[in-house]
């Protein structure tokens, strides 16, 4: 569900330093909001402060939200902490592999282009058979 950004109330946050949100803004411009922010029924922000700030700086008027019925301060605080601490960064090898794959997809060799062409063709054939 989308709500007007101006309706969202931002209470005191655990995170004081939002850091450089330039990469986040670039991601929002390129891919849109991948994970909605979380608010309660009173439009109080529970999680997604950096995403909200980036959207505001981009001039967005509305943002995708998930509404949770959390009124207990302990639960709201727990959710905010949870969202900011439970993710796992890619390790160096995973990040390197990811960028190598991205580079090969953005700058494919002849054989990579041929492989991708066959892969797309195969998917079209499978879709065609599923429709019958």
C-alpha cells in the first residue's frame, strides 16, 4: 500500500547517523523501492528510516509501506534493531563473484552472448509448451 510521505511521523530513532545515502538514492531511482518501509496504524515510522530519507530527497510524494499493528514500544524498538542488524553482508569472494558475473553480462563475449541467446530461446520454448 502506498501512503503520502508527508503523513509519516518519524519518532526518535536508534540510528542517529544515516550515512551517505547517495547509493541508496541511485538504487531507488534505478530499481524503485525493493523493500517497503514499516509503519504502524498511526503512520509512525517503525523501520526504513534511510529508505524514507532517500525517497524524500528524491522528491517522492508517496512510498510503499507495510503496516504492522505494533503499539508496544519494546516491540517497535526490537523491530528497528532487528531490521538493522540481522542482514549479512556478502563476503569478499561472494562480492567479487557477483561483480565478475555482472561484468560478463554487461560486456559479454561472443560465447556468452550465444549461451544467453540459447537460454532465452529455451525459456520461450518451455513457455510455449506450457501454454498448450
